[in-house]
């Protein structure tokens, strides 16, 4: 099979040019009908109204050659204009319509996705592929391509969080297969054209519905009634035409593409099992994609709108469906792997449900203590977190473990060495803990960059980061956290919230936001997304402050309630 | 007169046909060269990552000096290798030493949790995958070139212009092919 990128370049698909011709034809037919309608209406009206005495017969006039050419030219111009505005700057426009964002280089999950994209681009011969992420908990993936040679593959946050590396690689391989076979180009163009037809169709719908309500069953009087009825019919006709065009365009998107892309993906990654697992996981849960537009279904790996037509195998569904039935795809893949469906389902069930896991409480485990030599005095003993937050420690400061006699310089001790990394210096970010006033330490949690206080263990981060952390399930939680989470869920079921006692800290005035340090508005206590965990949020910059354990509790409550 | 025109026509057709096949073979040969250079790029990246890895590991794994030294020696060998066969052998040997290093590092949970180490591990994993994919791409292109050069009637044109078969990037060491036995 010629899947090599350089080979396929030569065999450009002609489908898109057929679509262009179809567009011109459609505009021509529509303009012709409209012209005929108007012309004959005028004739009729003019004849009856002003030339009552004339004996001229009322005949239906068709068009002559000159009119035909004019309408054809008009239709060609409009069609080309529509085409050019659809295909211009395709990838950035569609990226905006899909609410997709660029990858964040500070996020380790996004970095992993970027690495996987680079690997697959090496496998197809070096074509550069951009990465996009849709910030939603659902699981899906898509590919975009345009005439300028740009290609992009996008996934959702939910997919990155829930699939293993091999499974993500298989999904990316599938999307890359679409790009290599160039059917991605025709699908992207058709989706863009349909988008332009789709939205006006909605507006026309609204207009006709409004009209029929207003005329209240078409009881209208005199001449005025005739006009309303005529316009109503015209709009209904318009609506019917636009819907038909959209459906007609769907004919050009074959469901066979998906089978071919699956096969090429397996050929690229040599791993049919991972692709089967990924498809099964995506299709059985949360396959949506945060979209309200119907016109983009075709670019996704699994149809984000569950359409029953996809699951059937009649001739009509072969023409109109954009995706093949998921079971058929799975059986093809499992055949390649010499596996059956039951084994697949069993192996997926075996992967542990991380959120339910109970792990050892890290805060209770005693870690090693250190003594630090400064100005002729041994300071300490401190644990690692406290050492890291000391401002005066230098790379050549002498440090020794409690109970050990061996002295070393701080930069030689691996547990502490990382604080001398330029990126990690606490003084770099200028954020201080609102409770303890020490500098906040930039650290990594579940792939996301957060600011943590080493003394009171409080955490500062933005709402985007909280969303990502809630979706991702790297860690299990200790029994203590599980108990608190269970209690919160129970209270939730029992009724309205009573105001919690403020803690020992003086919170009546609220905390001062570390970032904007707004003098007038302090951070106020709030519930996050309806979960009964009280947090502080700054009304001006939106940053959230979590006290010790609150982030883990929120995660635990969220993950217990989700349907994953 | 007509016969002359027909013969001329046939000769022209044959010439165009030869040109077409020649261009196809040139494309395939260049693809193979491109594939080989891609492998080189990824191998070099691995060579550059290894010193950093060894430095990070040294701080935690003081008692595993031998494993670390093996990695460094293997890397130097791979960098020094000149012809293709030596390169292949040296790279396979380097992969082996890295595998034993990661196996040993399982005993050091502090090392595994270290941020720098996690980043390096991810970088090395992705580089190893890219090496694998570039080898796969190279081998597939070699396959297509070999098939084209040996099929009839393309092999006539190939013979005229000296298009040769290319070699696959294969595993040289027989020990690599053995299935590892797991003992508990």
C-alpha cells in the first residue's frame, strides 16, 4: 500500500475539485429558479395590475441564451467566492471554531503528546505536524489540513489523561494516516463549506418559525396576505435547499476512509491492540468534543455526536454516514492481532482504577532530616521541603544528614541540588505565601505547574490548571483523604451547606492575593464548581488558593463522583 | 513514409517510458538516502542525551559504577564508529547498556522520582521510539527500492543506469534476537 508521504503527494485527490463544480452548479440552479420566479411573478403582476385591458396572453416565460450566460457567470463568481472564503486560512479558522488551543510547553502531558507527534512524523517521512488540545474532559481526536501545506492533529484533555502512551500513539498514527492519504484535506474543506451553509440554515429556520407564529395560521387579509405567504414559501424553499446541500456534501465523505486510516495506522505503529483499546475506550465513554456544530463530525476519529446511522450497514447509511460502526472497526483490528473481543474487554477492565486506590499518607512518613552549616552554627534539623525553602542556602553551603557524619556541599546532594537550577529559584517568581509569607516554590503536580508553599503546604493555581488536575489521575490518595471525601459526599446528599467555622487562622478579612495583591478586594471563600470544598479565590485575577490537603480532597471528591 | 513515422513514434514512446522509470528510480533512491540521514539524526540525539543522564544518575547510584561506565564506553564506541556495519553494532550495544542501566535504576526509588531524571527518561524514551520509527521508514523505503530495481521491466532501466539494491538496517548481534528468559 503506498502510504509513504512522498508517494501520496503525487496522487492528489480530485474529490475537492468535484465539490467546487458541484457548488457552482448548485448556485446556478438556485439563481435560475429565483430568476424565473421573480421574472414570471413580475410579468404576472405587471400584466394583471396595470395592463388590465391588454389582451396579451399570460404565459410562463423561460430564459434566453443571454440570460442563461449571465446567470452562469453570476453563479460561477459566487461559487468561486464561497470556495475561496472557505479554503482560505483553513487551519487557524477551524482551530478557533473547535475551541482548540496550542500546546503548553510547561505541561508534561502536553510535552509527551508533542513527543508522540514528533515520533509519528518521523515514521511518515518527516512531515511537520502541529499539535492542538481541546480543553474538555471528553475523549476524541481530529486532524486538519489545508491547501497551504499546514497539517494539525488535535486531541482532548480527557484523551491525554486517560490513554496510555501506546494508545495515544495509535490514535495519533490514525490521524496521521488521514493526513498522509490526503482525505483529511477534502474532509476539512467540506466541513468548512458545510459550516457556511449550516449556520445560515439555522437563521433561516428561526425566521420561518417566527413568521408562521406571527401570521397565526395564515389568516391574513387583502393583498398583504399574498406577499407574506409568498415570502414564507420562498424561505422554506431556501431552507430546504441549504439542508439538501449539506446532506449532498456528506456523500463525498466516505466511511471507508476510517477503515483505511485504521489499516495505515497499524502499518505505521505495528500495534493493532493499542488502537483497538483506544477506540473501545473512546467510543464507550465520553466521546463528545465540546462542540455544538454538526458540521465537523467527519474530522474526528469517533463521531462525537452519537448518530444511529453510523451503526447501521444499509446502502443509505453507506452514503450518508461519516463513520463506520465501531464494532466493525474493532473486529478488523482484533483480527490483525489474533485476539477476540472478550479478551480485549477483560484486559481493559484489569487496568486499575487509580482514584479508588488507597496509598500511604506521605505527610505522616518521616523523611530524612538535614543539618545545615551557616555562620559557624549548625541549623536544623530540617526535612527536605524546609531546606528547599530556606533563602540563604548557597551551592557551597555545607550540609549533612542527621545521624550521618559525612559532610557535603549542597550542590552535590541530589535531593537538594535542583533548587539551584535557575528555573526553580523561588525568588524568580515573586509570589509569596499569603499565610506564611515565605516564597512559593514552583513545582510539578500531575504534569501541571503549580506554586506550593513548603511550610504550610498550601497551593496556588489558576482555574485552567485545576481543570487539568481534576481530569488527570496520576496519584491515588491516602485513607485519611478518602474518609474526608466520603464525608463531604454524604453531607452533600443531606442538604444545604452550613457555614463552616473559620480555621485557627484569621480569615475573616480574607487572604491577600499573592499575584495581584489587590488592596481592596481580598480573596473570598467560595465553592469550586459546586463541590463542597471551600477555597479562596481572587475576584480580580481568578487564581485559587488551596490550603493543605484541599487540592487532594477536591480531586478525590471529583473522581469518586465521575463515571470513569 | 508511414512506416518511418510509426517507427519514430515507437522510438519516442520508448524513450519517454525509460525517462519515466528512471525518474521513479531516482526518487526511490533519494528516499532511501533521506531515510538513512533521519536515522543518523536520532542516533546523534541519543549520544547527546547520555552524558546528562549519567551525571544525574551518578548522584544517586554511587555503588553502580560499573553499569555507568559501561554506558559511557558504549557511547564513545558508537560516536567513533565510521562504517555502516560498525555503526549498527555499536548502536545495538549501546541500547543494551542503557537497558541494564534502567533495570538497575528500578532499585533506586529516589532516582526515579527525581524531576530531572523523569524528564531525561521521557526524552530518551521518545528518542528510542524515533530511532525505531526512522529505522522502520528506512527499511520500508529500501524495500520499495529493491522491489522496483528487481522487477521486470524496470530492472532493464536499472541495469542501464546502475541502480543498485540497498541494505536493510538489521540486527547484527545474534544475542539480540534471543527471547529473554524471565527468572523469578
